[in-house]
């Protein structure tokens, strides 16, 4: 619907955006410092920096071989061969057709096999149904890159996946790099060479889904590359992100992702882009995927696969959008807009209702609309009637835009130091005033470093003010919907805030095991779930505080333990296959006497016997009451490996489902950001007269748990600390219960 924030595209797909400001991108960090440490490994032996594949000879080869070339009318390979011949001519490459029964193809000498080629070629395009037999020939000929269009691989199911595995293994043995299989000709499209300014580099797993971004060239937005990754048997999205992040002409990377091949590689590539200050905008399909996890822990049940993907992308600054229209609008703006001079947004319109509507949507999306100073308002009232509101949004009443006052108003707003972005929603054309307004906005944008955005709401889109004036400007960002404008501006401000002073989490990742790791390894039981008592020992090994407690095997010992621990006490059954004790009645709280302890011991052992639960004993624990119950855990994600979760805990944890996720490694800033993501974060600040809790202690527990996740790796299948009682400020946090599953 036209004007909706998400969803389908308008019928006028090409008329969505003109981005603003053309200037070379500057790296946020020195790439030399990355290159110098490219071989560094973390504590689990995983690389800490993304390698940058040398893809120059893929996109700009000196020579190309087309295996299976044809010029016979009516054959599918003929059209492809013709496009490749044209492409090779454009990029200055020598093209060599390869076919066993042809002497010439399109007037070019044809060679019977790869082995007969007259020179080493950089790129081989395989127009054959089964590329596997050709791979060894390419290795012998020292071909650097190959493209396989053939389908029938992992996209078809298990049998195809096995065939793709064989193909990937052959490629690795051959020492070349492969794009595909199940890819297309998008890499060999005709890119306009008459456009200037920072460009968008495009990565898609489905070629058709990249068309809206590709057509941005019709609006004057430059595209430099298109990588259609297909099934990613070898080259993957992460490889192209790393490569594009190092290209000086690339201002933004736009991605359409159906599935990530390797989570770690993707994050390393996103990290490289963040270091370089290159925005990555992505549509990642699969938001409704829930994941096939049958976890014993609360955190395992709470964290779906897409939630982890979403958190990981935000953690490394990847801007996730929902639709292809948002992808093109946001990527175009980020590619070409200058860094913001300030974060304040001013909404300027000829209608109070329109300005109020847009302002409500902008504020709800998290944009900051500062109230203009009294002095600035007085200045604006020089040209705008006194009865109109100019505090922000600025309502000019209409008439001033039709004469010399219009430009004065725009310049005065842009001169305010609190303003970094001016947005002017024009719901529909009203010539001649809308023509004058559009021209004033374009002229003002040319004279400022600040971002000027226009939302042209006319469903027609043929007006001269839109087609010629606004779309003819490289300095005004023009949108067709309120929602897309707000999404792009928010991403623009978020990106620059994120990359300013960006510090890579991988720089802080531990390289060597800690003393805690050696203690923890001795406690691990491969393939087993630890008892609560053993799980708490694991926490102690990493310096996480647990209550005073003793494990006992008799009622008399329980009474003695209660005296040592101190009344009141909690008694709990402890066993290796015991996940959720409360549901079985295997927890007794608030015991204040020896007789209650004896009775509780008898009740707990009777229930365990009835339920068929094997116990290693009964825990007699210190009772900790005053605080906020949280949950902190570790789960293994199929894509990213160990992930850390924090949220509101207690017996209602699965009802509240208020959790935040991060992928290790991460530092204190991300641990605190996790708490900020929680809907119930106000509980940590103290409510109804209660004291604020010890957030610093909670953050420390999260960081210690992520250290555990990094060091133990996939040896720790799950960890669930619930509840973690966070005490009033300055008093710390205590893990009252814990569950750990070893792999």
C-alpha cells in the first residue's frame, strides 16, 4: 500500500529515492591495524579478523573462459554467451569460448577444452549442467575464479545438499574460488558509468530481489558491483562484505540474505565494515522461524533463531530492514549522505496537521525532535505568522513558501546548531507553491552540509517538481512514504553514532584460557546434565557468587547444615537429570526451625522417589529474598555458536519472555546495552519506593558468563542461572539456582 511503513512496493518502484551528498568515504579505523592482526585467534582457536578475498580479478578479469558457450539460436546458453561477450568487452577482458564441437562462437575462436586455452584465465563461467567434472580441469589450468549457474543442489533438499558438498570439496581441492551454484548473470550486468559519488555494492542470494536496488541507477544513484551468491558452496555473503568494505568507491553495502552460510564469518565481515565505517543494510528473510531447539534451560526455550540473528546484526552495526523498498531507500541515503552535524531532526511543513502526524511517527521511531530555542522561534516568526507553531514541527501556514520567505525559513532552520536533519513532507503537489518549495529545498541543500529530506506523497509521481527538481538533485534525499523516510533517517543517525569511536569486540576477545577455565574443565561431564550443586561449582570457578549451601544425604545432616548456613533456609533436591524442580514440588522455602528442616527433607526425598528422580542429595541453602530476579544463560545457536541471554527471571520467565541476546565476544558496553533492551528494565532502577539494584554486579555476571561461553565453547551445551538475585546497589548478585548441560 502506498505510504505504508512496511510491505509491498508502490507501482512506481523506481521513483522512491534520490540520496544526498556526494563525498568520498573515510575509514573509521586504519585498515593497516586490521591487516597486521589478521592471523590472530581467540581462546577457542577461531580467527578474530575477516580475511579479505582478492576479488579484483573476478569483477575485472583480464581474460574469461565461457565453458559450454553457444551461438545457436534458441539455445539457453546462447543468450548468456552473448551477454558475457558484451560484458567482457565493457570491462576490457579477452573472452575465450570453450565447446568440444564448435570452432567459433560469435566470431570468436572456440577451444575444445579448458586445457586448450591459449592463456591462463582469471574467470571461468560454467554453462554446463554438472560443473563438477570441469573443476579439476580448471585447477590444472590455474583458473582463479569460476561461476556455476547449474541448479539442483542444496535448494532441492537432502540429495542436492550432498551434491553441493561434493562440489564444495572439489573446489577446495582445486584451490580456486567459486560463485554459486544456482547463481545468475547479475554480476555481469551493465552498470552505468556516467554516475559519480559513493556507490552501493549489492549482494543477493536471489537475483530478482536485487532489482529494486539496481534500478536506483535510473534515479542517479551509482551502483558499483552486484554479487549474486546463490547457494554459496564457496564464496559467501561474508566474503563480499569484506571485499566491498575495502573498496574506496563503495559508500554502502546492500544485502538480500535468505540464509547465512556461517555466522562467525558474517560477524567478522560486519566487524570489518564497521571498522571502515561502511554501512551494511540487509533484508534477512525468516523472521517467523522459531528454530528446532529442544532445550532444557529457560534461555534455550526463550531464544528463537531469528532473535539471535537480529541481535547479532545490531551488535555489529548491520542495519536490518524489512522490505526491498526500505533496502533501496536506506542504502541510497547511507551511501551518499555526509556524516550528521547534529542528531536533532526538524519537521518543516505547510500544514500543522501534516507536521504533527509526521512528528508523532518520527518520535515513536526514536528520532529526536528538539524544541527550537526562543530566539530561533522569534527569528522564524519574522516570516511566519505569530499564531503558527514553529517550536518543532515548524508550520509555515503555506503562503511563505510561494515567495522569498520560503528560502529564508529553510536557511534559518538549517543554521540552528541543534539541527542535523530537516525533513519536509509534501503530501501532494500544489503548484506553483510546491514548485517553489522544492527548488528552495534543493538550493538550500546545496549550501549546507546538513541532511535535507523530502517526502513526496503524490501517488502520480510525474510532476516536474518531483521528477526534475527533487530527483535531479544529488543533495536532497527524496522519499515516497513517511515510513521509509523515518527508517532511513534513523538508520543514518544510528550508523554514525555506532561507528563513531567503534571498538571491535574481537579486539577484546581472550586469546588464552583463564585459570577459571582449568577449574571448570575438571567439573565438566561430557554428554551429561550437571546437578544444581555441580552447576554452582562451575559458577564459582568463574567467580560468580552463589549462596551459602551444603549438600546433605540425611535429615540429621540437613539440620546441622541449616545451623551452619543460618536460618531461614531453602531446601532443594539436587540431581543430574533434574531441570525444573519447582514444578515437581522439590523446593521448600522459608524454613526456620530444625523440625521444619527434618520434615522438608522427608518430603523432598519422598517426592523424588515417587517421581522416579535420582538424587545426589538435598541442598540446604542460604535464603536470599531482597532483590530483582533475573535470568542469565548460555545456549548454542546453530549459526553463531554460543550465545548469551539476560532477562527477567523467576518462575514467570517463560511467560514474560523479556530477554536480550548477544553473541560473544562483547564488552561491558554491550552487556549494559542488553539491559537497556529489556522491556522491564525499570525494575532495575527501583519501583514503588524500592531501591535500585546493583546493575554493576549484574553486568559483571553477564561478562563472566560470556567468558565461560567463550572458553568452554561447544563443551557447554546450555547454562541457565535462574534466578540470579540482583541485590540493592552495592550488595552484588547471587545465583540462587543453576542448570548446566555438557556436550
